[in-house]
C-alpha cells in the first residue's frame, strides 16, 4: 500500500489523490509541449487540499516578475487578478502615481511550498517520504548575516550543480531541480549515492522559471547543528 509523500498516511481509493511537483498553475499559458512529463507523487486528499490554498503564491510571484515574456502573459494576468482579490491587497501593493512599484509576498508560504516540492522530489527519487527524524531547512546564499553560513550555501549549490545537468518536471524553463545525498567519503568529503544507508542527509536545488532559486537540506538535527557550529568556530 502506498503512502502520502507528505504525511505518510496510508492511501486507499477513498483518500488517494496525486500532487503535481510543482503545482499545475505554474504552467498556465504555456503550450502543451511544456507540460509533458510533469512529476506527480501519491498524496492524501487532506494534504492536497491544504497546499492548494497557497499554491498560487509562487505562480503570482513569477507572474509579477515577468519582463515582457509572452509565454508568461497569462501567468501575469492571473497573478494580478489573484492579488487584487485579496483583502490585504492595499498593504501588499505599493503604488506611486498609479503605477505598481512593488508587491509583497508571504515568505512563510514560499517556504511551505518549497518544502512541499522538495518532499515530492525526495519521494520520487527514493521511493518513500522524508524520514521523521530528519529536519528540513531552506538554505540560500545571502539569507544569513554570518558569512560562513553563506559559504555553506554556496558550497552546497556548487556540489549540486557539479557532475551533470539538472533534471526537469515538464519543461526546463518551468522547473529544474537536483537532489543529491550527503554521503561521507574516506577522504572527508561528501558524495552522492543511490541509497541513503550511510548518508547524513539530502540536499536539493529547486529553480522555478529560471527566476526563483532555493537550496533545501533534509538531515538529522544533530548533523545540522554540528554543521553550523563548525562553521561558526
């Protein structure tokens, strides 16, 4: 019996759905050839519904960031409509002489969606959900005041991009990703392995529309803490 990629709940005919990684709305307005070979994972109805409430956040951000890309015209239209329907749109949209200068988005929703997609990619690659004894953290260069932690982010990004092309869900212009295990070697480095038997954790790079990038790591808490402490000393 399969399990939900997110909450690990056993699935049956009554509660089984599938989750697209990333959400289908990030492909709005693109030709059908851009939508081929999109990744899906088994999901329970409850988790699917919970994420559907915030799935528009990344789509809206991409639509607002559009720089006259005709393929993103529909994304932009829907993003504007979505934002203007929100009760707090006046707090989110900065207007100067009737022109939109900036739009504020929820980092918390971004974080939830990035982690959702990471969990889906993890399930697709390894065949089971992220273990319960692992914590998931978003690590992005420039997000830390501590330069040493920024160096960790850069190191992990280089590690992910080394040794092969990124994979895609649908077209590479929509969503690219790479997952690698953090498996120690005899010489003190880390390498990627097909199983996680000896791994400290897994790190992933997610790229949306070649504009939004994030690096995510899933590992046991003690490893994450030691990782940071070593870099701070």
